[in-house]
C-alpha cells in the first residue's frame, strides 16, 4: 500500500511539473525524459537540433547538411573541409509556430503551427536509418473552422471527411549556392579531391518539390488526433521515427 501511494504521489508530482502548454499526447514521453519540450520558437542554427543517421546529418535551421566521407579538399586539415550540401529540412508551415519538441528516442524534431482557421498542424522531421533519406511529415493535430479549412466530401459509408489547407514555405537555397561542388543538374562533384591520389567525390540528390499549399485530411473520429481510434493521449502512442540520431 505504501509503495502504491508513493508511486501515485510521484506520478502526481510529475504531472504538476509538466509545462502548461505541453500537449497531452507528449506527456508520457516527457515524463520519461525521452522528449525535450520548449515554447521557444526562435532557436537558431547555433542551438538547433542535430538530426542524422550515421551517413547524413544536419542542424535544423542551418543552410547546410553533410554526408559521411564527402570532403572538398583534405579531410585531415583544419578547419574541416566537409563538403556542404543542401538543407533537407528547409520547408516549414507558413504560419506561426507555437512550440516544438525533440524526441531523443525516436530521433525526431516535432514542430506545431497554428493556422488562422484555428487548425493546428504538426511537422515531424527525421532521417531513415537504412538510407540517406530525410523525411518531413505533416499531420493535422486539431481541426479549425470547417467553413474555412477545405471541403467536405461524403464517403460511401456516409461519413464526412474534412480537409485542411496548409500553406508551406520553401527556404532551401539553390544548389548553385553550394560552392563545394560543380553541379550538373542535381549531380554534384567536389572541386578538390580528398587526397592527392583519390578521385573527386560525386553525389546525386533527389529533391522533393515543395508546393505552395497541401490539403491534409482530418483524422477519422474527431478533431484531436490523440483521441482518434480510442488512443490514450497520456500513454505515448506515437511510434514514428527513423531510428536515426539526434543531438
């Protein structure tokens, strides 16, 4: 009985210590120390999250990313001659960010934005462990006014689907800005070999086009995604992530 009472008291203390703005579905991982939360939305590249998978890494908010063993010049000289590539996480929701979190177990950066319609959109960023692929996911966390967030379409089951129009902004610099490479389309070759006896390195990029708007379907079952399908908002059901590394 005493142990149960102590556990209950500890759980109550943890709940009381949570930031007031912390989303309910993030609270479980926050309490375990797996998730770092902040309402500071002006963190620049100097203090931004580092996302990587052992082969490719970047600081979110910076203009550059780096591939393993790709140097423009000698790798053993100081300062570093790592060859700078395009930032893979350079698009964002074109709306005010309200808070963000770094999930250290899932190796994900989560940002949430508030649209003028009242909808809340989450942008999740991570890198896949198995390949040099950077992933940016958008989802509707909370719906806004139906009259301003899109169209309603009746399905065969007579259910109603609501779409939220999300404005996006692409902050990527053109490839011509990355002077460590000589570019032929999206294929770049380093200007200087890593050693005097090695060939120059060549990389090929597949860059996704960022549209001005994207229409996202509301999750079935309600306006709050953590309540859809009977999920418990306080039990950490989010199993996304690429198994990469964060810093």
